[in-house]
C-alpha cells in the first residue's frame, strides 16, 4: 500500500466514524427532545454536518470499491442516503414544512 492509499484509507475511515457517531448522537438527542417536558432545555445537535460528511465519504468510497470489483447499483441513491437517514437533516425540514402547512 502506498502512502497516498494509506492516507485515503485513514480519511475514509474517519469520515465513516464521524458519520456513524454523529448519527447515534442525533438519535439520542431526538429521543431526549421527544421525552422532554415543555420548557425544559435540550442540548443542541451538530446540524447537518454528520450527514454531509457521510455523503462525501460515500462519494469517495464508491470509486475505491469499484477498484476492487464491487459495483453498487444506483450510486446517487447511496450518496444521498446519509442525508435522508439523519433526523436533523432532510427529515427535520420535511417535518417542519408539514407542521407549517398544517396550521
């Protein structure tokens, strides 16, 4: 393995770990905010950063997988999936839009 390959492996691993830990943190914060009493303070989230890092990580992981003979169908689905899975990214905006339209 060359030095460039090792750096790429380290960066991709860090991206996946940041995305996964950010996702776990967001779901824990979401559960706490749902259980919180009215007026109780709730910790803030990391925003959309973990899901964007996850999408970028998938974007850079797909060519590495293709090098080793693994072809995934619908690559844009896999790239956009982290944005849809994170509760503080796209689902939050959809929920806020539905609440606003429902009033």
